[in-house]
């Protein structure tokens, strides 16, 4: 309208939106934007879109801008809409109209999503490094604790004996599946949006593959509309992260339960225990509480990112860009703290064998094997054997004695049910009701006996190594691409 005399930016819009976004670019994206500028310019020169002498001038001007401007010291004034326009203004101030040639055949749309992917690549790689480090620590701990007995719980009640190594292997399997989900999500970061321009690519003969190569991507993201509209690279990554910390939170909750005074089968060393300011007897393993709330905070932060994308239009829009991208980085920060602390804490903990024996005796946790033995050795149906075992358990619990000392109660229950004395001797009864025997006979694949546990751990090590190799290959490609870009840009600058 002709009567609109306002000027951009409105002070409130400047302070509430543009200035925070500018600070985000300074903190997270300026270096990546510099890499995109250099790669795009190299491609423009190689394709002849920008003639060699002009490309050389642009390269020298870009290098001077990067050398002379202290990005960290910049303050948003509103003179330029954003950091992109600040750099372009600097180019034009040095080169005149020729400074505007750098933006040929590109848009802030394809640049933004490329920048976001580059920022997420580094964070995801750092997170995956910690995940695989935790997996390695848990595998080593499981190997060391392969024969360490614990009481396993179901529904919050003591259920059966197993080993700490067997329990940790269950957690390792989930952790490695989470690592595989993160690896797959990282694959979604490896295709470059550059060349999509605003929406539909360009009439210029650009080489999208060359820009992708120089920026360390596997290749271009194919559909140009999807380059600026699809956000599954964001939702996929944060969804995979959410599951990782949701699942770790369940293990952390077990650590809290096991270390309680009443259960006490997990001993947390003094280095991870805080004291009460008033109660001298207290040992508070509060790092476990920090692990729990940090894991939950990370889940919530991942949810925030994914939920912001809900019901947004399938197009380029700010809902998926600067503000939410920057907010999501807090999930990487809190998640890293969880992984680092858990990697230090869990291997340092040990099982209190006396507490395990106390709980096992009090709850008759080996009674299932007694029933199984009666099926095998006394030719009873499992249901009948179960009834005898149940009566035996009730009797010894009522007497407050360990199951292994309850042969008389067992013999009475057996004769009452079957009408004869058991063939099982008192000595054999004591053996089959021991936790050691319970574990040893469970030699099926995935069980806690030594042989299947060793086999499982070998598989976990192979999976962890494979994921580590995939991570190393991506990291090497990014590093090599950065070196190739630097060499290509230097050659252009020195023409």
C-alpha cells in the first residue's frame, strides 16, 4: 500500500525473532555456510556459470571476509536481514555488482536445509560415538559378570535367578538396536539439498553432484521439492534419539530399584554416593536420579522437535528451521551427559552377593527348576509338578527357611500329591534348588548359562564393530571432503 511508511525490521520483530536467529547462526551455522559458499563457488567456476576471473575475485573476497570478520563479536542491528545477507553485502561492497554472482542458481531454501544437515551430522556422529562407547563398556562388564548371580524381577517382585551378565546382555541388545536406528537416521542426513534452489532447481547447468561431493555428502537429495519441504531427516533422527533414551531410562530405573536398601543387590561405590546433610547413615546414589531425569528431559526435547513438525504444510516453512533446529540441540547436550555418566557409573557398580542370596532364599526364586526337575525325573505333568512346588514354597516361606533346606516340606507335598515318596534325594533336591544349578541348565540360545552367553557376546561385539566402521567411514568422508574443498577453493583463489 502506498501509505505504508514503515521500515524493516520492526523493533519488536527484530528483538524477538531476527536477533535470536542471528545469534543461532553465529553459534551453529556460520562455518557451515562458509563451506557451502566455497563449494557452490567452486562448482560455478568448474561449470563455467561464473567465468574464471570473476570466480577468482569472489574466492579472494570470501577468504578476506572470513579472515577479517569476527563472527562471534557480531551483533544484530537489523541493517541486514540475516547473516546470509550480511555476507552478500560484504561481497558487493568489495566487488560491486559482481559480488552478487555467488548466489546464482541457489536459494536460502536449499542452503538452510543443507546447513541443518551439516550441523546435525556432527552432533549425531558425536552422539553415536558415545552410544558405541557405552555398548563397549557394557559388553566388557557383561563378560566380567557372566557368572555373577542376581535376582531377576518381574512386576516388581523377585522372580528367578539369572546373572548380571545375562541382564546386561538384554540391555546391550536394545542399545545396539537403538544404535542401528540412529545409524539409519544418520543415513538420512547424507544427501545434499543444494541445487534445489527455491523449489524447482535451476535453468543454469549446475552440477549438484559436485557440490554434494565437496560438502561430504553421499550425493544429492533427488527431488528438488523434497529438498526444501521434507523434514524426515529431522523427525527420523530425533525419533531414534528419543527411543534410545526412553529405553536407557528403563535400565536406569532398575539401577535405582536394585540399589535401594530393601533390595540392595546393586552396590554403588562411594565415588558415586552423596551423603545426607542431617542423617549420617544415608548413602544416596543420586547420580542414578540425575541419569533418570536427564534421560527423561532428553526424551521430552526430542518430542518437542518432532511435535513442532506435526500438521505443518509440506513446503519450505520456518517451523522446521532456525528456532526449532537450535532448540533441538539441547537434546544432544543432555543425552551426551546421560551416556557419559552411565558409561562411568554402571561398570563401577558391583553386585552384593550376600544380598542376592538373602533375597533368593526369602523368595524361593529357584522353585521353577524344582517343578521342571519333577517333570524330567519323576514323569509328572508340569501342572502337577507345579502344585507340588507351590506347596513346598509356601511351607518354607512360612517357616522362614531357604528353599534348599526344605526337603522335608517338599517330600511331604510330593507324597500328598502323588501318593509315594519322591525318587529325588535330599542331596539332589538341594542341588536342583540352588541358583547356580538354575542358571547352568538354561543353556538354550539366549539363556544365562555360560555357553549361550559367550555366543551372544561375540555377536554383540561384531554388531558394535560394524556400527563403528560405518561411523568411521562417514567421518572419513566428511573429513576428506573438507580437505578436497579446501584444495579446490585455494586453487580458485590463487588464480
